[in-house]
C-alpha cells in the first residue's frame, strides 16, 4: 500500500504502546508497594496460625487436665471415710440443745417475759425488737452448732461449762427478783407457761417438736457446706460403706422428724382409718404431695448431669437423690393400710425383713436358684470387682460394691434397695409420735385428776373439821360448867378455821391455774394471771407444777435407752451401721439418736418453763422445712460450682464462709416464715384488744 494509506505511522505506534506500558507499570508497582506490608503480615500470620491453634488447644488440654486433677483430688478428699464413734457424733450434736439451754438461761437472767400472744418483752413489758430476738437465737442456736462441727472436742465442753454458769446465774437472779416487788405493768399480762404445749388437747402444737425439727434442719443445712472444707474433720463425713459419721444422720433424721408429726399420727381415729375416702380423691391428694418432690428430684438430676457437678455416686446412685427417696417413701407409706396405733410394730417388722434380705445368703440363693448360682459363679467368679448381683454372697454385699451394671436398678441400687429401711424408719417415727402424744396427754390428765382429788380432799377435810367444831360447841353449851368442853370446842374451832383457810387458798390457786386455759367468748381475752405486775408464776399450772412432766420425760429416756441398746446390739452382732443400704442398725441408731436430742430439748424447757417455749428462729424454720432445706442445697451447689477448690481453703476462710452461709439460710427462713409469725401475733393481739 502507499504510505498515505497507513492508519498511523510506525514510529507513532511504538511510542503509544511504550507510553501506555509505562503508565501501567508505575500503577502496578505502586499497588504492590502499598500491599507489600499487609501481605507480609498476612504471610507471617499464616505461618504462625498453626502454632496459635496448637497453643490454644494445649491451653484447653491443660485446663481440662487441671480440672480433672482437681476433680480427682476432690473425689479423694470425700472418699474412703470409715467414720468415727457413736459418742463423738452425739457430742457434736449436743451443741444444739446446750446452746438453746444457754439461750433460755440468758432470757431468765435478764428478766425477759413472754406476754400474751407469744410476744417477747423485757422486764417492764415492752416488746423487744425482732432483730434483737432473732439475733440472739442465731448466736446461741446456730453458731455453736457450726463451731462444734469444726472443733467438737473444744467447743462442746466449753458450751457445757457455760451452760452450768448460766444456770447458776439464772437461779440466783430468780431468787433475788422474788425478794423485791416487781415493776408494775398493769396493762401487760404474761402468757401461760407452756413448754409442752396445750396438754389437754390431742394433736396440739408441741414446742419441743418445733425446736427439735428446726434444730435438725439448721444443723443439716450447715453441715452440707461445712463438709466441703478441710477444716471439717474427715471422720465426721459420710462413710463409704459401713460406719457412723455426722453426715450420715441427715437423710434418716429428716424422715424421722417428718414422721413424728405426720398426719398419720393424729388426724383420723383408728376405727375409721380404713374408711373408704374414694380412690380418685386419695390419688389426687397423694399426687399433690408427691409431685413437688418428683419435680425436685428430676431437676436435681438434670442440673447435676448438665453442669458436671460432683456428687458421690455411692450416696444414692447415678440418677437417684434424696428427693426421689423422700417421694418414694411417701408413696409407699401412704398406700400401706397400717393404722397409727400399730405403726411401730409394723416398722419393726419391715426393718427385720429388710435386714434379713440384706444379709441372708439363703434368701439370695433361693432367688437365683442354688444350682444356677453355683454355675454362674464358676463362670464369672466371685468378688467385689464384679458388677453382677449374683456374683456376690448377699444382697447387702452387692449394694455396697462399687462396680455397676448398665441397668437402671444397678446404677441406682443404693437409692432403690434402701427404701425398705427408710419405710420402716418412717413407720417407727409415726408409732413413736403416737405414743408420745397419747402418753403426754394421759400424764397431764392424770396430774389434773390428782390436783382435783387433792382439792376435794381438802374441802372435805375442812367440812368435817367444821362439823366437829360445831358439835363441840353444841356440847359446850349443854354443859356450861365444864371447862374441858369449852377448851375442846375452842380447839376444834381453830382447827376448822385453819382447814377452811387451807381449802380456800387451794381453791383460789386451782381457779388461777385453770384461768390460763379459759377464754372469754365475748371479748376473746385470755385470762392469764392476776399476779402482781401481770407476771405469771411458771410453776403454777393446772396440773400442779411440772412433776408429772419430769415423770413423762423419764419414760422418754427409757425409750431412748431401748433404741440405743438395740442399735448397738445390731451394729455389733448383725451388721455394722450402713447409711447406703439403710440397714437395721442404721435405722435404730437414727431413732435412738433423735430421741436423745428430744430428751435434751424437753429437759432444757422444763428447767426454765417460763421462757419462750420455742425460739422465734426455730418457729420460722419449722414452718418451711423443705423449702429451707432446698434453699440450703441450692446455695451449697452454687458455692461449690463457683469455687471448686473449697477443700484447699484455710480454716479462717471456712469459718467466715460457713457463718455467712448460715446467716443467709436463717435470713431465708425468717423471710419465708415472718409473715405467718406476724399474722399470728397480730391475730392474737387483736383478740387481746
């Protein structure tokens, strides 16, 4: 082609591409220069990323290993306990009744009075501040129990010595106060001294039972946290297989305390106990009682499994817990057609059958078949390391063995096979509660009869003396000159006057004693006392004092001694105490121990009958035993979940933590029971107005 037909000259085309290449080259190098530091950082990060993941995985592994090690140390800390002696466990719990005795002695020493409606007032009748009253309850009824758990050999003897000194001071104060005129309080009247409750009425509220149930709940609540610290003696913890420990008392004592006040104890008479009340109604009522316990059992099982909270498997099993045991016992007791009067005998029979089933080799062979059992043991062997029940000599050996099978029964064998023992214990508690109530009412009735008979005898004696005086005076008139007849008439007149004065005084005292239980239907005012200053004599009762109560207490001591002797004999001769299987020795020990606590509480209240029948804190706790126990369990679980190494804390930390925890439990008890206490006081006060 001719040169004029070229679109662009050759030189111009080369410059164009060279210019465009230069521009793109400068832009690319600029971008590379800008991205180079970021690329370098990204490259270094990619190179180091495997090391970061490795370090993170190593940290997680180290944390898991440390947690596993800590868990193993905690398990070892709570495992393998062989227990302590019966006397040391009794010594620890002695702190509760002794502290309450000191509490009563302090009130008597300060002149504290219990006015109408159960209101605590000072010597001049002014009501005391509620915080002051409950604070003293906490000081003497709760703190000594916690201190005795950590140092029983030092705290309890010091408390006993302090109780003796307090008693001496209180008696001296009472004698000194009786010699001077009381401060006049005409508008304040003391309530009737009632350490035993309304003795004339069956099924009335018993202050000693209120105090006992509340003290048992408080001690159990304090112990479930205190046991997690190293300051708590290991020998007092829960035993592994056989033995006695302070922590072994909790479940059995809770059941026994509920059995003493069970509705089976009073409610219906024996003659109509078997009356048909309708299957639907009975089932609905039973479901209403058991449903909350089943919900609590399920909630505890789910929460323990989901949070991996450490619970000793040998306590009740892998999925079983105390709430499940309580629900099952209530169902079995409710469906058993046993009248209250024969509950004790039925409970003994259940315990006897339960102990035989646990320790009888013949029964175990009969169940499995002797020939089959022999061949089976040849194949699998015999020993503690075998999870099969037939590889063990007795049912009790298998229940206490550590290996478990895959079945639900095998994994929860302690909770399931201890139920007969707890059922027998519950029936024993019902029977003892029936006996205590009927014997107390009968003793009070006999004392009233004795007082009435004595009063009638005095009246008849005064009447006969007056008749003899009149006869002598008539004879003196017939023989006016006889000095002997006049002297004899004068002497008979003096004797008759003295007898009449004695009869009048006794009648007035008897009417005054009866006034404490008489109510004016129009004004609803309790005629409590007419003593100067409105103060009531605690020994002036309709039964003529408290001698009859001390005699009833002696019977209680005899029952306590019987169960202690039975428990020790069963422990030595049959099988040692085992909480896991709830054998006969354990259930008899629970009864003897709790009866011992009841005896001490009743004795303390009879020494100072004019004091408050039951501390206000104990009254609040007694109204909501199960919610308070549940709150204590939740609070203990929260503390253990947040601080897994409580067993590594110092003793000082343990003392402070348990004190704050006990304060929280008591505050919850007051918060849940204060409304009912206030409503009761306002109701009684409104009647008094």
